């Protein structure tokens, strides 16, 4: 079995998961041959380069893993394809649709492979449910909805002044880092992964309680493969209001469930209309499985589990949201509570739960989020 040489772009942050993966590789004869990180020092697992071109000349990797900030994805992926490498890319595909399509075009010119690490796409439980859905076991999809409330504070938004919560970097490269393009991106992607179709008729509301350029709270509504799609997410809720991902996917003859209100989900279950229940097992959302998937694709011809085209669905959805609402609404200061570690919005969690339960889009009024036609006093 020929050795596969891997070059890793980035060594800290999420990239550290790939570093750990190479301490006990899941496949034989796969070697971390180089790392590219101009800000790292003391990295002793392999040769460390500050300059990518020098690395390509000296190492000639087969696979490039890109685990760097969003704004670098396009140039680093295109460069890797131009050097004849296959690319394993951390999510999202890119900061904007133009950059994403440039990556896919470079892949096609090079005749190489690309997969993207939306982790749920690699989870065996999620894939088993998708196979059954694609086979028509549940009937046609009718409604897919999710809610994720993950408090994030000043440390989270201060981890990088160059890209966290920003639209563009100093060089004008697209970032659009947001609650939906980063931490909770997996749950919009999972809906689109299940349907396999773009989201259309997009409507949304985006808000921010933090001093960022994008948004820390979003409510999204649209249609994919004929099914209603609804998602509510926020980083601006109190720690005690935290809600781990809750997914409810309704089909003609069954419904899929993961998590519950106030409960951290573990198993994905399907409840058929005849009363029977099927437990698919524990969702583990594994890290770095896209790397081993790429290895298997090259050696065994295994299918890529999250292709560039699949990942593009997420990027296009967020681009549609920006067309609907180019700028997030800012929560009034009177509603934002600063406890020294984070900004949280009073009443926000309750409003997002109401939105999730009714699949209605809220509006922002003087007293917080309200629902037109029902909360007349706030309008």
C-alpha cells in the first residue's frame, strides 16, 4: 500500500483535532508530512513551513487538509488543486458563493477530489437515516426544523479580531463569520443534506447583541425539496437557557427526532405513524472523519460523504439570507444584559422557542421580539 503524504494548513484551533488524529491514524501508511502555519512555533510532529510554495516544492503532498479561517479557504484550496493535490476542507466551503464556486472550478480543472467537514454528514447514524429517507421509507419530507441556543461570550468573539464576527478581512476577502456560518452551521447543513436540494423562497430575521459585523441570532424559513425548513439559533441567550441541538424532521409517514427541550440529545429516533419506533443509535458527530473518508476514496473508490456540491448548499443559503436582509438588526441596549462575560438578551430564548413551535418569523420591537398580528402592543 503506497504511502499518502498529508499537508495540514493550520496547527491550532480546530486544526489541533487533525494534529491529534495523526498521533493514532485510523488508516495505515498515511503520514503527516508537513504543516503550514506562519504563526506557529515549536511544532515537532513534522516539518513546519511558513511558506506554502516552499512546502509544495519540498514535500509534494497527495492530500492537503485546510483547517484555517474562512477567508483563507478559497486561495489555499485553489492553490492545492493547482499543485495536483486532493483537498480536505473544514466547513464552511467559503465565505461567499463566488469563492465557493471558484474552489469547485479549480477542483474540476485539476481533476482532483474535495470533501468538506460538516461532521453530521460523516456520522453513521445520520447517514443511515438519510439512506432510509432517500429510499422513501418515511415518505416525502414535509417539514424540517431545528433550534440551537448556545451562549457565547466575549472570549468567543475576542478569539480573533481578524475574522470573528466579521464580513471581510483587511484584504477584502469574504468571511461572513456568524452563528450560522460557524458554530451552528452543521444543523442547517444537516437539513439540506437530508433533502439534497437547495433552499428556496428564503425569508429570515438576523439580529446582534454583540459588537460584530454579522449576527449572533438568526431565524430562517424556506423550502427545500418541497419541505418547509425552519431554524432558530442564537449565541445571545443566558447560560441557563442553553439548548443543545433539537431536530424535528416530519415526513409523510414518520418523524425523525434528536434531542428535546431542555435535554441534550444522544440518539436519533424515528416514530412511524403506525406507532412503531426505530432507534438509529447514538449520534457522535465525529471529528476528522472527512480525512479518512478521503483516504478511502483514493484507495478504495469509496464515495465522498460531503462533496463540494453538498457544502455549497449551505453557502448559497446564507447568501440568500444576506440578499433578504443585508444588515442584522441591533437589539436595543435596554434589552441587552452584560454580566461581565457575555451579552445576553432578555426574553430572547422564550421568543425563539415560540418561533420554533409556530414556525413564524418574529420582528424586533421596543420590548424585544414579537410576532405581528398577535403581539399588537409591541409593534
